[in-house]
C-alpha cells in the first residue's frame, strides 16, 4: 500500500469523524428546538402560508410571478414551475415557507466559498423546490420535488437564527436546493441574522430577475452562483433555463459590492470543451474582474444522467489551467484530490491558504493580507 493510498485513507477516516461530530451537534440542536416548539405548523398549514413577493394579480384570479425570468402565469389553484409558489384564490403564496427539508452545520468550504471566513462553520438550510430542471441535479430528491411531497419540519426564522448562534456558526447558508424557490424565507431570516452579527450566504443558480435580486442583496453578504455552462444550447438542453439572465445576475451581484464566487460543474460531453471554458473565463474577466474566484468541479453520475461517467480529473485540472492562462487570479478545483487546485496563492507564489477537502491546513493571511501586505479580496472578518 503506497503513501498516497494511506494518506487518502487517513484523510477519509478523519473526514468521517469530523462530519459525524457535526451531525451529532445539529441533531442535538434540532431535537432541543423541536421539543420547545409545541406549536408545530404541520398541524395547520395556514400558519405557514406566506404571501409571495414580486407578483401581480391578473383577471380571472390569475397571477403572474415576477420572481424569476420564467414569469409564470398561474391560474387559481395552480403552482409555478418551481412547485413552491401557489395561486390560492387569486393571491400568490410561498408554500414552502419555513418548511425545512435539510439542515446541517457545514464547513464553509463545502459551499464552496474559499474567500469567506476560512475554516468557519455555516448553518445550512433548505426548503424544497427549484426553478430549473437540471438533468444531472445533485440534490434532486429535494430540489425537484413539491414542498408537499417531502418530509419537513417547520422553523420560524427566529429559530433558525437562534440555532445558528448556538452552533457556533459564523454564517447561515441558504443552499442544497434553490434559495430562489424559498425567497421570502431567505429574506426574512437574513434580516434577523444580520442584526445578530451572522453573515448570510446564498448558493444559487442565479436564475432570478433583477428587482428581487437587488432587494435580497440588501441583506446578503455573499453569493455563490452556479454558472452551469457557457452556451445557450447547453442551458436549454440540460437545465430548461437560459444563460442570459444568469449572466445579468452575476453583473448585478458584482455591482452591488456583495462578495461573489462562481462554480462550474464540468459534465462530460456537455460543457467540457476547452472553447466553452475559455469563453467563460474571458467573460468573467471582462465583465466581473480577474479577482472573482471560479471553482471547476468534477461531475459524478446522478439523477437523469446516472449513466454518464464521472468527469476525468485531467479535464477539471485543465479547466483551472485555462482559467489561470486567461488571467483569472483565483481558479480552483473541486471533487478531486488536487492540493494545488485548493490552494489560495499570494501574487508572489506564496501559499496563503492551503486546504485539504473541507479543512484548512494552513492560513497565513492576516485580515486578508499576504505577508507582503497584498490584500486578497474576500470576506475575512
């Protein structure tokens, strides 16, 4: 057994123990909160109906949702494409408000955010629903389901904030499914969390209209956008969405001053050609700047693409190399063992933050500054 295999086994055991400890902590918090909350909203769904934001009423009790570019026109009793917004007697409601289907304490590196509070914990939550239909969705069990078809527990925003503080987390992450589908809950929870000194980070597909995005950004500190590919055909075929609105979202976030990171999951035979990667990197540099971190990650078979093989590690590494050659300063790899692709470097080549999976092995930055005083952009406090 060679040293590389031994190191991988040791790391795997360490990772298992670490995540087991986190899971135990979240279960304890969850149990305590559930015990104290005797007024569980499952007994009366009217308590968890929240009138939606950003919609307009039409004739014949129809409504038009203006949250995302789909602009769903919904008849009385119907739901939007995301399955999470329903027209009830001519009023649009968020029907997954407070219905938490997943809750964990995660390393913030798992999101992934590499330039936000390195080594900290993020209290991560999700409700069911999504406004895209990605063929390879990694969390399809909750994102591609109706809120009424998934087991959940109801939590008020105040309870989420309280549990996040008790867990020692520095942020709340709205993640796993699509936060746009539980938009009102994200906004309400973020407002409270911000007052308590917690950061709010959103992990999203970016398929949202400008007005609701700008409103949400008032209360959010960081956004990680999944830029799924870089041509319109890919988006239409594999996500049932469109590229253009996502690019506009990226520009809006950057202009707002909120921290932005991008991830690109590389799917074999779909978005893995060098030309698309080059075009993506060129667009990011020209429209967002060379200091926006871009993560290239490995695809694993899932959902409707369970027969597609995993992305070759060499393809992921090559994408990072293309990004660096294109002039991007912070290009990373994910879902593979490649330490160089997980390391943040100072301009002189010094390893500023060295990561291994979700763990920080070394961090020499002080308030985001390299030893020579160079400030690496990010949220470090």
